[in-house]
C-alpha cells in the first residue's frame, strides 16, 4: 500500500536546516523589497539584497558608480532599517557584482534593400541627369547591386 503524499510545508519543517533556509530566504526577499522602496529611483533596478550575516546587511549592485550612490544613502538607510525592521542591524556593506546586470537585448535593425528593378530605374535616371545628383544616383544604384551580391 502506497503512502499518501506529504504536504511540502510539513516536509520543510521536519528537516533541521530547511526551515532555517526558508526563513532566511523569506527575510531576504522582504528586505530586498523594503530597501528598494526606501531608496526609490533608478538605483532600485541596480541593487539586490544578497545576505544578512552577523548584523551586517550585504547589498550587491552592478557597478561601482551605483555602489557609490548607495553608499551616500547608507547611513539614512541603516537608521531607517534599525528603527522599523531590524534593530540588531550594525552595518550595511555594498558590494559590486557585475553579473547582476540585466542584459538588454537590442532589437535587430532591419535594413531595407532596394530591389533589382528599382536599382535599374535609378541607374537609368542617373544616365539622364547631370551634376552631383547624377553621381549620387549612380552610387545608390551601385550600392543596391553590391548589397544583393553579398
């Protein structure tokens, strides 16, 4: 006879380390939200609360420039965290971690090409035109034919 499946919450609380890990993860998630609400502005996209150990809150950011900006606000943030959520907090440490940067994928620019028919019309027009306009039309027709070959 098979045993019925156990509830995940029950399993987490049976193990000795899993409840502690789950509690710390929840605390870090809460602190991450709290710090981002407290600081506000574009800096919030560049930081993550990474750890809380021995009364020191570790905040990671993507560049040294953002770290300097956070360091300017560190005293105010530390005081606010002590007063509202973590009275045992002694310090805030800001570290640079470039791997936290969110890569922005730039959309591929679609280049429009001149059709073979349009290129021949431009070349014919260049034959009947004088001056710099004729030169520019000839270059445009040549460019269109060169793009098709590559």
